[in-house]
């Protein structure tokens, strides 16, 4: 059911991308026939797109297009700056914030025997109050001791690095995977458990090639896509 539901969302987003803002979608009965799925699957998919702000519904009249485009994740080096460029207001809610010893995964990732503690925080990223991404970040505690939960909610992380610690990101490596949302993350993003997502693992290095950010993000599959271009040799 999850695969049918996710597949229908993708197909509906393709259909919506060709429609004007305010255009009316076909009836639930017609969508069932067009995509050969059950009415439950149609209602769940429409409900998800309504929750995400792509569609809106008027009782007794139908379902209508609010947004036409998903965001290209290849442009999202900085969520805050990219969201502003898209004419929307970014917001970060720090869901959790801890200073602790590294776990086994983090010791492997940072590969630094001198590193004793990390600052680990979960953030919900919103655009115009619509939940867009959920991410967990780990950064070295040593050298960044002044970072607090309140500061992270007020200032973008890369601006904190730059303005508070005179540290700039010199190199970023990212890994993209298709994933599904856990119940906890899905609830934070106002989606159903198991909804499709793009998982982005980011490793950010400073000018001394020191890893200073390790982030795992989950971007909504109904709001983001990844596109790149290249010239074959």
C-alpha cells in the first residue's frame, strides 16, 4: 500500500506540474480510474498533498492546485538562503539538543582520536511554516562550545561557523538515497508513517580539511526532487 500511495503522489505531482494555480483536479472517482488504484489510496495521496500545501480542498467543490513546483535539492547547500531566494520565509525548530560523547558511528565518521564530545541536534526545517525537512546534525564540541539551542533557532549554522568562529565551509560531500520516513520523522513533517523521502547524508569540511558537520536529512518526497546536468566526454 505504501508503494502504491507513494507512486500515486509522484504521478499526481507530475500532473499538477502541468496545471495552473487554482486549477481543479479530477474527481476521486476519475483519479481511481485514471491511475487504477483504490479510493482509499487516492484519498490518502490527496490528503498528503493538501497537508504539504501543494493542494487545497473546498468542501462540496473539489481539490485545487496551490503550488506547482517541487524544489531541486541540488540547490540546497544552505536551506536558509535557498528558501529566501525562493521568496519564502525559513524557520528552524530545534527538536532536541545534546552535548555528549561520540557513539560508535560518529567515531567512525569523524575519525579523530582527539575528539571527545559532539554537539548533536535535531532540527525541523520549515518554509512559510510548512515542514520541509527533518535533520540530525553532529558537530565537534571542541572549538564550538558556544553553540546553543537558542542560537541555532535564531542563526543559520553556516553563519554561526563564519560569524562566531571565523570558520568557513571549504568542501562538502553529499550522498543521496531513496528512503521512507520513520513514524517520529513523519509526524514532525505532517506525513504518514512510511512516506517517501530523500535521505541526504552531508559531510562538511573546513579549510584544514577537518570534518565539522555531519548531517543526515530527510527531505519530503512530495516537495523535493534532485536534478543535475553534465556533459559526457
